[in-house]
C-alpha cells in the first residue's frame, strides 16, 4: 500500500489509495444435499486524487502494475472534470476502535462441517411439520474481507473481518392456502448463529401464517417486530444524512435540539455495529458512535469529509463504499434504535403485531410518507389470528413520534437495526 501511495503521490496534489480483497463463498442445500456452491473474489485498488482543484476517481484489478494503471486512468479523466473547492481527504488521527470482527477459528472450520450444519438446518425446517411443502434458498454465505487505505494527509490504516450469513425460505400449504416465510441471520463469528434454532423459527413462523386473512380497516395499537421496525428506520435514516441536509431533502433541517420523536426514544449510528462494522469508514476516518436522537430530541446529522467541509462540520465517520467501482459517499454505517428494559413481545390481549413489510422502496424518504403491504397477527381477547393482504400507511416521523416502548430483541437487517417497538396509531386498510 505505502509503495503505491508514494508512487501515485508524485503525480497529484492530493491522493488517496484504497485496497480491497473480498472473498465470498456460498453453498445451498436441498433435500439434505448440497445442490450449489460458488466462490468469488474481488481484489484491487481504487484511487481518488485532486489536481489543480479537480477531483478524479479510478480503479483497477491489475495486479502487475496497479499504480501505473491507476495513474493512467485518472490522468485521462482530469481534463474533463470540473473543479470542486470542497474536494478533501480525511486527516490523520490518533487511533481507531478495536473489536473482535475477525473469526480465525470459524474460518478454520472445514467445509464438510459447514455443509453438514447447513443440511441440518434444511432438514430441521422440512421435517418440522407435514404442511411444509418446500424449503428454498437454504444458503450459507461466508465472507472474508481485508481492506486498507492511505492518503497524502498521513492516513495509513488496514483491517479485516469475517461475516457468516444463514438464510432460508419455507413454503407451507393447507388446502388451497399457501404461504412462505424467508429470514436471514448473520454474525461476525461462526458460532454467533444457531442454524438449528433458526430453522425451527422459520418453520414455526410459516406454519403460523396459514389461514391468514384480511383484517378490518382501522387504526390499531400494536407492535412492529425488529424486521418491520428496521424497514421503517431504513426509510427514516435518509433524513439524518448530511448530503440530504445540503440538498434540502430532509424534514429535520434546522431542528437540532428539538423534540422531533417520542420521549425515551434513542437512535444511534455506530460504525462498529451491524454486519458492516469496521474500524474505519470509506475515507479512513475512525468509526464513531453517534447518537442522532436522545430521549426523542434530534441531536446531529451524519457527515462524511466532503459534506462536512461543505457544511462546516467534522466527519462523523459516515463515509461508505459499495466496493471498488464507486467512490465513497455519505451514508449510514450501523443505525439502530436503542433497546429497552424488557421483552414486549408477550402476546397482547388486543391489538396487532406487524411481522413484515413489502414495498419499502416506494416510500418517500423526504416526506416520510409510505403505503406498504404488511402481514402479521391480530389479537382479539387473547386469541391470535394471522393476517395478510392489507396495506399499512402512514409517515415514519409520526411512527417514531408515537413509540411508547422498545423491546430487548435488537436485531440488525443490513445497516439498520431495531428491537420490537410498541406504537400507537397504526393505520391499516383491509376489508
């Protein structure tokens, strides 16, 4: 890394070199056999430079002369790039957080044992109930990632991590009724997920959704499980980004210090939380734990170096990369609702539990308005019945203003996570 950085540095006013080596392996089981397996690896370098006020970006997978390729590609772009006075790279810092993100013991476990674990999970689902007619997408993903970054400001940092992901979908049928349920779980270490327990949870869930019907249109009180709550937090998360503040695409502009959400609600974004946890962000800034909402009061936006300079703020460690082919951008690292003090998923006497939402990509991330398909359970006098085929409509700002309690079951789905949340005013359009 340092040799490439030194060579590139002689051509430009400022530069940044990013190295990525990501190895991924996936295996799929069906009928107690491994039916598919694949391996992929991405290794290469990305370069960002500033010369005469002009920023440029290039990448290469060339392993023989990466510095030469990067220089050639960037120099070809510079004449057609406009100047940008806000082009800047992360400054050197005193240190980075430390956490056990790499599981050497898990990587050392043999292929046969991992395949056996996957086949056991598939068998557990398939044999749980005679009404389960198929198990699909029963997969194990293993990722080993190494990244390094250096720039002309003196940043020189490297790190590595592992990620183990289990997923499956079960299909159940009874008469003309057919339902399916998909779930996935992850951990930085191989022992962090019990695939048998996960298989049982999927099997029990899909069977419990049989005979689901529509429920009456109305406004309900009830619970959003971690999966559904995370989906809504994902919509809300866009409003915390400095890029959207700069582009005037957030309802939170000018509201720092204001009571924007429910009393007692705490929302945090941490670069060391969730499946994307890493010691540094996409620009080499140290990962931080940023409280964006505390006791319902909006605290701060999330900044990368670029939009931090535009808005006169320091980076909060919120630069993210999607891989080698794209430059870093302002984004959520690991945003979550802080968990509460007790389990709130005990069956209510009356109300609804929303388990899953469909169509979250259609939500308006600026206004917060949404209208989504949903499924879950309705409770009447303690009796539980599944429902589906209804619409859940509202506004994410209103949802998080009406949170009355949070559970203890904090779960991440991608870069956002939440425990179950108890909410008043859930608007359902059904029969």
